[in-house]
């Protein structure tokens, strides 16, 4: 087929000429020479096939028929071309409509997902699980734009900050989160380990006191300083009572009986407090193992009994840089005072007080119990001491210097305390101190250790100046007073 405009060859399915670019005519253009040749050939064929008498008529008819068939073929071809063009236009229109529909759907889906909280949160969670923390954080922020009250998105941000190592931010966000959801177990489990690691026990105590989650408060009970509970309600009584104090943890209870503020240098509760006679304002505080104090609770008890047994101790509880002698006032010779030095409750089998004694070095806890002739027992009086004098020598150094002087004198043979003519050895113990004429001395007791391992005091006592290392002899008077003399 040729282009009707420039005569160039064209394929039957081409609409535009590749040479001139013009559109092909829908109605074919017939060339006269070809038409005449075709007509002549068709006429010859008809004449050969038709009878002679009908040759002219048939030839005419045949010519008419050939023309009709030719026109019919042309019309069919034109119809096919129109049909193909319609199909192409339909396909193009369908593709355009499909593209429009896909674009519209994509836009609608994008708008939907951008404004869908659930979709954005799932993307944020997936990004967090994949370790894409920055993307997860941006998506979590988008969730909060869509729903500012979302607790899940806020918790996700906290977990992201935790993964990023932003501990201060985690603390800030968790505290804000707990204001919105005070019973969030997950929030407590994130914040509490941080407080423990930083040893911020006071903040941890305050957090746990306000925690409404029993599982959390039970799990971290050792970090809580709850006020002590009193076993007996306050009031008036006509007989002595034993007052129990109950703590909610594994720390210590400290108390006073005169309403003064209790602290770690007050009497430590170890056994029921015996309230014998008179008015008692019992103030108690619980201090947990991390040094956090509870609220102080004070209750008043009035005991109307005829018994008045209260041992009076010369040295009150406290910190001492200059040690003092410790004595107990016994109002009647028939009264007996029992005491312990390890904080345990004294009984009738405990040490019996007879004379004043020196203050122990370091921390010590004494308990005193007075018993009258009828067997009535007083309340247990407690004293806690922390004796740490300023010294230029340690107790070990003091003992070594003493033994070197005794070797020089020939009282012992070597630093191990070996004695001449016996297998027994002398040993020296320094565990207390006194003050005399403005100077502080370590008190060193001499013991003799037998081959069986038992130790007994030899009766020799030495005093060692903690500042200049001077040695003195020490002796105890009948009244229990300690005197110093030349070494």
C-alpha cells in the first residue's frame, strides 16, 4: 500500500506515513491502470467459463459482479480499519482510565496511611524492632500528632531513648508518663533500675511510696522506708508494758523515749521496749539498708505503776573524738545491772556491771538492764558509740611499739611475745581509749595465752599516746577510775 500523498510504501496497519508524516486516507485511491488490468483479466476468465450465446450478457453481468465484489472488499477493508482504530482508541482510553484510577487509589491510600494512627504506629514498632531508631522516633512523633493521648507511642519513645542511652531523657519521660498512667508496671521497671544503678535511693524511696502497683512495691521492698508500726496503741496503763516496734523491711528501727528526734545514733530497736513507770514519748524511725529514713512516728504512753527502775548511763549515744569513761548509776546496792556489748538484749546471764569501763574504739552498741531485789526488771536502755579519735598511730602500730620496748626491757624475748622458761606467750589487745590531762591514749591490755589456747589478763595495762607515741602504765582504782603513771 502506498501513501496517497507522497506515494511512499506503507504497511496496511499504518495510519501515518513515515516519510511525509501525513494521515492515510480512509478510502483507498485506485490506480486506473491496475483497475483496467484486473477488469480485463476477470472478463477473459468469465468468457472462457460462460457459453457463447450468453457470452456478452454474462460478460456484462460478470463485469458488474466484479465491480460489486471489488467495492464490497473495499468496504470490508474500510470497516476493518475503522474497527481496529476503534479498538485502539478503546484500549488507550482504558489504559488512561486505569492510570487515573490507580493514581487516585494511590493518593487516597497515601492520605489514609499518613493519617492512620494504627498504620503509623505499626511502622514505628517495626522500625524499632529493626534497630532503625531515628526512623522509629519520627514515626512515634507522627503518632502523637495524630493522637496526643497515645500512651503506647509515648512508651515506645521511652524505649527508643533507652536504646539510645539517653538516660536523663528516659527519667524525665518516665516520670511524665507515670503522671498519665500511675499504675504502669513497665514504666517502673524501666526507671527503678536506673535509680538503683545511680544509687539515688532517696528518689527511689519517694517513687515507691507513691507506687500503686503491689507487685512492684513487694519486689523492691528493701528500698522502701515505711514508718515503723507500734504494737500497742498509746494511752494510759496501770502496769508496765513491753512495746513492740515493727519494721516493713530489713533495715533498723531507732527510737527515743523523751520525744526527741531519733537517728542512727539513737537506741536501736532489737527487742520489745519495757515501759516501767512514768510518761514516755516514744519516737521511732525506720532506716533501711540504703540509709533512707522513714517518717518519724511519736506515741505517748503513761504508766502508773510503783516500779521505778531506770538505769542511768553516764555517756549518751553519739560520736566521740575524745573518749570518756562509761559508768552506770546504781541507786541501790541490791540492784544488779546486766549489759551486753553487741546490741543483743541483756538477760540474767549477761555481763554484770561492776566498775566504769573505757569507751571502745570504732562502733559499739551497749544494752543495759537493771533488776531489783524482787526480780522486777527495768526497761532495756541502749547506747551506741562511735569513738574515732584523731591519731597519728594505728592500734597495731601502738602494740608493736609497746612490744619493742618490752623486748628492750627483757620482759619478752621477741615480737611474738615469747617468755623465758615457758611455752606461754604474751599478747596485747588494744580496743579502747581514754582521755587524761587533755591527751588521748589507747588502752592496751596484756594477756597470757596458754598452750591450750585460753587467754587470761595478766593485770598489766598500758596507755599509748595517739599523738606522740609516749607510753604510760595504767591502773584501775577500787572505784573503777583509770590512772596513768610512768612506763
